[in-house]
C-alpha cells in the first residue's frame, strides 16, 4: 500500500529548501516537487491578500502535479493564507504548514515559560504564534518581534552578514528580554540557528520548524498510510518562478546537495 505520489513544498523563494532538506533526510524515499516564488520574493513585506493570491496559484500548480501532500514551507504564507486556501482545497490533498508542528511541540514541552518569536512582518503582524500558544498554554508569555532584514541578509551572503551587527542588534532588543526559548518563525533562519544560539551563549532553546515539520509529516503520512514504498533513486523537481544564476548558487546553502532549479512562471 502507501503512495508514491510526490510531496509538494513551497515558499516565497528558496528559504523553504531548509524544510525540503529536512524532509529529504528523514524521508529519503519520498519524491519532492518544490516551488519557490522568486518572482514575488519577499512575501514578508506583502499584504495578506497578495500572499493569498500567489499561494493559491502555487497550490493549484502542485495539485496539478498530483501531490499527495502540500507543505506551506513559508511562515508568511502559513500565517496569512493557510486557512483560507485549505478550506477551498482540503478534499484534494493533505495540507501542512510550518506553524502547527511548533505549537504541538510547545504544548508538549514542560520547560518553556517565556518564548520569543522572530519572523517577517507578515508573520509577526498576523500574531499567529501568540494567538495559538495562548489558546493551548495560557501560562506561557510570548514575545514576538519582526526581523524584516534577516531573510534577505541570509540570502545575500552568510559570511558578510555575520561580520555585521544587524543580527546582534535584533537579538539585543528589549522585546526579547527574559526569553528562555526562541521560535525561528521564518524558514530562512535555520541556516543561522547556530549563530543565534551562540548569541544567547547557548542558554536558550532554539525552536526550528524544519525538523519539527518533517517529523510531523512523517507521523501524519504514516497514520494515513501514505508513505512511499519507492526504493529507486528519486529525482526531485525544483521550480522557481524567476530564474537567476545567483539563486542557483544560493540554493546549495539551503538544500545541502546539488540541485537544478528550473524556471516556471505560473502567474
Ligand atoms: N521564508 C519566508 C518565511 O518563512 C520568508 C521570506 C520572505 O519574506 O519571503 O516567512
């Protein structure tokens, strides 16, 4: 039994490749179809209506590819568009977002008392983490803070980025004072989780959705008897809506092995 149909994954760009990478590691028999909307990057500064419009087009594209599961590998899209889109298409596939596994983890954790959240403006303005956490665990204090420059700085150049002080400036903010854990509320941030942890002298817990999502996906697909039985070498497919050589080069940073990005403008 099971299903050898692909898993669709999408993000505003190539940040969601951190999620794809984690899924690929945990579930090497699964075929991945990735879509990065590099034409409309960044989503983080766009209105919920715009993010909704782009995300729906991508979901339709992945449904046409017959995906058994679709992962919103973008916090900005997960927080603004997931509910609206899944209401419309829930009968056609199983949907996942990068927020729910984090909320589940926090629900089960005993040590978290004050949790910070960093993410794009779209994610932080949606208040999704604060609302969902306060629904499940009333005694946890949530401290959200938008870090709008981080995603593009990470993409631009990791090494230059770390020699400058922007990360430090953000993390020093009063808004994050007293936190015992920090949610990386953007799929670009796992790339710098070590640097973030070092800033806090490894004294706080860093909560990253990439690994939590892949475990959550694995459990759900197992329960639904949808895991692949494929043992042949798998050729994943990676599409971006606006190709550039620089994205091709950067992709290696996010997806740890060599991949070929194909341009596909679906808009
Ligand atoms: N990777 C996206 C997210 O998780 C952030 C990048 C963007 O602003 O498009 O929200």
